[in-house]
C-alpha cells in the first residue's frame, strides 16, 4: 500500500519546483520594475535640483545686476511719474509693472526682453520687474535720505528635459546725502 501511495505522487516534486520558480520569477520582475522606477525618480529629482540651483543663481545674478547698476528713479525726476526712469534708460531685461506672472509659464514670454547667461555650461534666463518705491525716510541727523525700491526677479532654467521658474523679491536701498541732493 505504501508503494501504491508513493507511485501516485510521481512528478509532484517537479510541479512544486515549477511553482516555486514562478513565484521567484515574479518577485524578481517586481524588484527590477521597482528599482527601474526608483532610478527614474532619482534622475528626475536630480534634474529638478540642478535646474532649481541654476534658476536661483540666475535670479541672484539679476539682483546683483540691479544692485550694481542701481536701476531706480532719480530722486528729482517726478515728471516721469512713479517709476522715475524712461524705458530708454532701462536695460532690455527690465520692465515696469505688468502682469508678467500671469504669463510666466508661456515659453514666448522668455524669448524677448530677457538676459541670458551661461552658468555651469547651461543657459539660464532672467527678467526684472520694477514694482515701485517706498516713501523715503530722513535719518536722525537730517543728512541722509533713504528710499527702498522694490523689484521682482524672475529666472528660468530649462535644461535636461526639465524646467524651473523662480520668482524672487528684491529691495534696493538708495541713500542720498543732503549734499548730493543740493547739487542735483
């Protein structure tokens, strides 16, 4: 009887081995798919981080351009209105008030009136909007007059099949001494 029971189980080990191999194969395929997805996510994160760093650097360079050139209204030029400078006096990458943020994602917005710079082998762009100025303050001695001029700097990096647009607020403090005001 024992011999009859053993002979009816012929090939059961083969079926069990095949089932184990199928399960292990499915686990292997799942692991490979998961690691491929993880690699793609890591690559996308790396592209984003690189584009963000480049766009932020471009925005900071835009702020340095504003600071070094001091693109702000002249204190004695009230005839030109709130902004104080004409479009001819502004660099091509600067503009006065307009709803630029509404069109910031439109690629055509980034074709004209921008500054292009190469950073780390990549081309990035920035644009500066003059937002106005605060009321001036006279210091305690009465010698210096200080105004704060507000800007919004937009920067864009679109490299390696990714895009990042950064918007940064910037304030420029302009101090004019009493002597300078009397000579102007």
